């Protein structure tokens, strides 16, 4: 009876979307998709992921908040003030815009 040789287990690592947010277009598309979910915690988390992709310390400095506060506010459990969201978006080079939702009565 011959021994069955097994293949070594595949090595995996957790998926980190920040690794793929390397252009302004990718960042804008990611943030647009997050906003379209309508989920405030997902939007805050998406901003945090984008901030990590750009460098959390630099974003915090440009937004006028501490790095630790920014990590907390933009975590999946965070609840940033709207002013913080706007300052972070500006620090990231993003502009939030509003468009009418299709098929909604005004």
C-alpha cells in the first residue's frame, strides 16, 4: 500500500481592500458604492479603509484630528460626526455630491 502524498496547505491572507485603492478613480468608485448602501457604519468603515490606503497619520493631520480618534471614528463600530466625515473626505481629496434618486417623487 503506497502512502498518499498530500499537497502543502495553501497560504492565504485576509483580503484588505485598502491594497487596491491606489488611484483616485478606484477610491471614488469605492466611496460611491459605500454611500449607495445607505449604511452609515459601512460608509464610516469605507472612509477608514480609504484613509489607511492613503496613510492614516497624514489624513488625520490634514483633517485636524488625532490619528487615534480617526481610527475609532472610522472603524466599523465608529459613529463619526458629520463634520468629521466632511473634513476627512476633503483630506482624502473627495467631494461628496448629491444626485436625485431615480423613480422617487420629489
